[in-house]
C-alpha cells in the first residue's frame, strides 16, 4: 500500500529525449495498495555525466529470444557500444546496466550523437534519455475492505481470513526507497522456508548486512548508478548506501502490502489504535531500493527515482522470482510513449512472464487528464478514503463550532480561548504578496503571533513546515485551511505544535469571523479517533484523474486502490450509494476507473479477460505506431486500440457505430455456468451486447461476444459513462463503458 509523500514545490529536473518519437497516499485517511531509481564507480574508472553532453540513455532492444546466455547478451551490448565508442575500454566503462533477465537492452552514458546513431540501428526499438522525472507517490484499511463487503464487522479478529492465512508462497517485489528490517511488520516468526524458486540476494551495505534478511524479507538490493552519475555521488550523511530505508516511504509501502499483524499499534498520541497489518501478512518481501534523496536543504523531503535504476530493479526482480511488483512511483510532465517509458517497458516484459506490476496513478488531481502509468499491461491505482476520521473540534469566539481533522499529539493547555490571527495579517515586511497567508519559513512576525492561534492556508510549501514556522515564531497553535480546490477533503497531519486542519468552507467561515471581530478567539478541543464515518469510501481530491491522454481508448485508473493479484471492484460506497469525490460530487470512471477493490470477490471473480504479449504489441502498434519487439513487426492495419481484450470499454471520438469484441474465460469453481448480460447505457449512446447469454460447460472455457456502440444524441466533446455486467446469480462481472462522441 503506497503512501503518497507530501512533496515541496522544487521542480524535478527535465531533460530532452532522443526519439523516433516516443509516466500512497498522503494523509492517514487514504486507502492505498494491496499485494502487490551516476558518479559511476567501476573497479578501474570513474565516470560522470555532464549536463550538456554525455548523459544516461536507455537502449531498448525488445524481447530476448531465450537462446543466449546472459554473458552472451552482455557481449552483444558491449558490441553495440563499441560501434559508437570506438574502443573496448570506452565501451565497457560507459555501460551502467545490462538488462538481460526479461527485456533486452542496456543503460549507458552516451553523447547525444552516439544515442542518435544507436537509435537508427534496425535492432534498436528506441533510445531514450533516462529521466529524473520520477518520484514516490504514498491499521484499518483491510478491515474496512472486509466490512464494506459485509464479511466482518469492526473489531472482528478474523476479518478477511483468506488474506490473513494464505499467500506464504507469494513473493512481492517492492520498488521504493528501501526497507527498515527491524520493523515488527517484517518478523519471520512462524513462517516456513523461503520458496525454493527464489533466486535473489540480500545485498549488504551501510547499516545493512545479509543477515538483515530473514524468511519474511527474503531479498534486498539497491540501485543508484544513474543517481550518482547525475548528482556526482551520494551524500551518505542523509542516505544509506544499502537497501536500508532513509525516509520511511519504502518501509511503509512494503508493510502495507505484506506486513505481519502487529497488535497494539497506534500513531503518535494514541490515534488509530489497533492491530496493523498488510494486505497479505504471510507473503514474502523483496525490497528493491531505487529512490534516493534529491540533494538540497531538506533532502529527505523529496526523493527521485531514475529510469535506468528502476529498469535494472524490474529486470532483476523478475529474474529473482517475484510474483508481484508494487511500484508506488509516477512521473511528472507530459506522458511518454510506451517505447520510451521505463516502467512501461519493464512491466511489459514482466507481464509476459506472469508477473503483475501494480503502479500508482499519481496525486495531481482533481485536474483531469493527470493520471500516470498508462500502459494497459500494468495495473494503475487511484486513492480514496476509508471510514475513519480524527475529529478535532474548534469553537470560535462567536459560538460557531467547526470540526477539524488532526493526528497531532499536542494539546493547548487549559481548554480555554486563545487569540486568533490570520497569517496574512502577521507577516514580516518583504514577504511576497501572493504567499502572505502561507506561513512559509521566516515569514511570520514574532510580535504579532506570539501566544496566538495562527490561521494558515495550504498551497505553497510543506504542510508540517507551516506548523514549524508558527512554532518558531512563538505561535500557540495552527489552524490549516484548505484551498477551494481541495474542498472538504482535509489532510491529516502530526504537527509540531497543537493544531488542526479544516475544510475550504470552514476556512472561509473562520476568516469571516476574524474580519468581523476586534478580538477573535478560538478553543481547540482534544481530538479523537472516529470510525464508521459515512459516506465512505470517497475519492481523494489529490488522486490523479483520467482520461488517458496517451491512449484515450483505454480507461485508467484500473481500480480505486492497489489490488495486486486480487481484482474485483464496485462503484458503490458502503451505504449502497454512488462513490463520491472529495468535493461532494458523484464520481465516475474518470475518477475511479473500474471502481473500488473488493478483495474477497476477487478471489472468485467468475470471469476474466485475458490478453497476451502479442495482444499488447498489437495494441502498441495501433495506439502510437510503436513496434515494441523487432521480432514481431507491426501489421499494416492493426486492430483499433479499443479492440484490446480489456475489461472496460472506452471509445474516443465515436461517430456513428463501432462494434467491439471481447473474450471472457470461465474461472468459476463449479465449471458449468450460464451468464446473462445487463446493460446501463451511457447518456445518448446505444449499447447492444450479443449474445445476451453465455453458457460454459467447464472451467477454462472461453466465449466471445460483441458490443455494438452507437451514438444517438450524445453531446459532442463530452464523456458519457455506462456499463455492462455478466451475472450467473453468484458472480457479477461489471465493466465500464466510456464514450466520447465526436
């Protein structure tokens, strides 16, 4: 489960690319993932990349044919480099990674001219700059999932028993910032031997030795060759040259995916007390450290993950024997075409070998068309709330009561009124006019805020640093107000002084009161943990939204939360009503994709939609004219992208009638089954499914059906959503239908 780390506003470096034209969850209320980057030091040389000339490029050659040993593959890569480098020594010194377990390719330090020359070779699919545009995204979550499905109520110790008692042979590879092995979440008590198929290693280094692994953390590696080439080394005063986690993000994601049950857990101050557990407590964990601090004043406030390092980790993970990869990492900026997207390339070849890759969709919402990790062969996951809140009552001096949210362990003494002041009225001279209300570092006047509750607004800067500024200036507490775009979705933070956060409407109410009173005051009462909050789940406002700007005929996100290996979804909340957004509006497929995960249902889905490696290659041909494997050339007329055997149906630019084909496989335990279809048509669109009934004689049998989609008065330029669902009386297999009329 990925927690999306709050990031400051410092931009991530952007770089040009060589193309033939080629992308947790923040706050304690969000539900995230399930099961689920070079000073290069060689023994004889040191290489560094200059900003304007030699850079790190990934040379992607497609798929291995399986006939060559890894040493032979490595020699092929050296030969290609020799053709542009001119000497054997230079060729070998420039090579950073040779990808040889799954995909065929390598990462090397090249000049722009050398990269361009390699990109013109017939055996090269693409040559692209490895980017620094990637960054990490991220006790009751799994219990909430069980309760939502009506399986177990709160407090029942046997919630989702199948997830708690199975999966000891499942190996989850977690690409992130490393792992802290001493955590109780990674105890190997009661676990049997490591699965025999495991071929990985436990790589030692700073404060991490091979003995740091056990029968739970069965492998650990770290990758930083490109990071060191770009930043000219690693500052070990704030990062470990080892798999050890330097900031907690990787430890959190790993424990949420597969952490053991830890009873008596709670946040600071006793919030959220209970038993903490990952989604698959008995699954084994392999940690691949690919994310590292960006050097600066606060290096561990922001991480970066380079594509060459990530791709090496993905290649090794498949070779090591993982079943699932959890990659809570996404990119910023314009999406990359599939052949030039390191995560997409790695996931494609992992999928061919049966490894599920689960990625975060990003936290750039609620703006549309912001979702990242867009390839259909990986699972892309959004973020939502659960049914828990951390209520923190605020009472204004005029008697108005407001409910804030916080997990701050500090309280104002005396339960008495304190003077209230707006940050914009308490700044030091010279503070820029557009950030006077932001409580940025060194912006507040000590004389004006000492002993007072300071109202700050979200926007620029880090939320907890705003509280630190209030404390440094002598303030008594902080009230953190939402901007209008965040609506009622209140962030939950542990501040360094008493304080709470409030919605946009409540922030306006507080500011109106301050402006209307000569002596405004407020009382901050003690906060408490509240469960069974309704409605839930609610779509997180920060969660990135569709449509898929790279290929609008594929719907992303796939699911509302991480669902590695267990896939079933609903579009209803726990009360049976429609899932809503954080601003109160009704959510749709562009917000939640296929819907909210239901792990129990996913164990027995009834029907599944299969797609092969060849299907994905044809899709890439049709989507962007991208030939991802030289051994399988693109046909002259590949099937349209919407013909990929994908569970959802998305048709972009519908004009007239389109007929879509889908094939389902019966995986029901009973073998024999008869399914009937029910359709909810998008507004202004006719959807006809034929045949209307599918009869299966045995498990594993496949049936094909057609979906005829016709525009009948749909508004041009607007998305219209509906669905179709197959049911046999036990299983309901629902698929979204999204249409944009021309």
